[in-house]
């Protein structure tokens, strides 16, 4: 009896203070994903290193971990991000008294946006595509393709040639972002008032120089779950990314800037075991205490294609649908400014 108590107490400590079992499930999921990516001939990028302070956790055979979870299930709340129904049900329960408004935005305007928009329409996920008509990788959508996706998504601009505006003069920055906007407006024959910074990079002088040209300028900050602030950058919530993850220090810095101390600690525990931004969908109720949550996911369709992660993306869309969230177009989301 004493041994059983000590065992249970020990597991509880591990779960609550050191390693959440949910993280362990995500680690095993990540391990499978890494193998898949490693074998993918189209991906030129190295698979991400399995970060984490718990190396033994990734050595367990997947079946053993599942078996262990089943044994412990009656005693502990456990969930794998892979199990979208359970994740959605758990989120729904924890968000019962709250409202989640959500939107998504996708950068670069490459041809992989075509299947992305199709998937978005299938799941009724609102999408903003920030397009760059002369992307240097030569994979930009043609004008015809752009008009086609514009039927199922909003279109914003993302410079003409994918040039960051952090190391140029304000005049050059203005010229580059205006050229992109004019091109897209000419193709679609309608105003394109929203813009996304290339790589999230900017200098404050250049940001001031271009801010007046657009209704909104989206950055690549993270962990912002609040109503978009008037007159400021539009800071997204989480990046959907499968070819690696944001640098852990950057994630911690973003969490430090945007979240409460308790939220920062929650994020830090997930960052420590190798989680990515979008893995933290599962802990939104804990890291954001506001009664209204503004969830803005963003990413790159090209990277989804390279990692063959369409099914993973579909799982995320399914979760968004299942939590009774309120889908908003990007324009509506921006219009909800404080
Ligand atoms: Zn970009």
C-alpha cells in the first residue's frame, strides 16, 4: 500500500512539477514526425534536433507509452495532441465559460496556397494570404491562380520581391511595400489594405514609414491572444510550423512579453520538452485567462507541403472547428480593434 502511494505520489510530482505526461505524448508524436521528414526527399532542411531535458522519454517504444497511458488514464488527465477529438473535447471543457474568436493568415503566396485554400474551405477556416508576386524562389502563384484563390480567401500584400525592411532606408521600404501592393491590386482589381512584414523584420523608422499605407501590418510575434490593439502591429498568436520550431529563447522572450508569469511558466515547461508554438494550442486556457480569446494562427503553405504535413494541419483545423470558436475573416478580426 505504501509502495503504491509512493508510486502514485511520485508520478503526480513528475506530472505536475517536472514533466507533464501530455508533453511525453507530444514528444513521441514529434519523433515520428522527425522520421517522416528525414525520409522526405523534397525537404532540403535538416530534421530538427529533439530538444528536451528528458532524453529517456523519446527512447520508449511508442506502443509502451500508449500502454502506460492507458494504465494511468483513470487517475490522471492525459491527452495527446495527436488525438484531435480528445484534445478538442478537453479544450471545449476548459473554455466553457469563454469565447474564442479565430482567424488564420499565410505568408508568401506560393502555389502551395492552392491546396491550402481548398483545405480551409473544406473546414470553413477563414484565411488571409499575404502574397509576394515576385518571390525569388520562382514559385509564386500566377495572376490567374491568385484570382482563383481570391475567391476563397482574403488577399494581403507581402512586398513585391520578399525583401525585409529592416536594413534599408524608409524611402526604399516604402517603395518595396507599395510596389507589392500596387501589383496585387492591379491583378485583383480591388484594394489590398493589409500587409505582413517579411520575416517579421522591421526597424521602427521603416515601420512608421509604411504604417500609414495600410489598415494593418502583421508581425511574427507570438503568444498574443488579446483583441488586436488599435494603432499597433497585428501580433499573431501561434505559428503553425512543422519543419522545426522558433528558437526556444525567442519563444520564451515572446511569452515573457505577452503573458502573465504563470503563463510564461507554462510555456517554458513546454518549450523545455521541445514543443512548437502550435503544440501550445492545447494549453491556451491556461496561458490566457481573458474571457475572450483572440486566436490568430499563421504559417507557410510551402512548408506544410515540404513536410508533408497536410494531415497534421487538417487536425489543427478540426480542433478549431470543434471548440465552438467563432471564425472571423482577417478583416473582421482587425476590425475588432480595441
Ligand atoms: Zn515571407
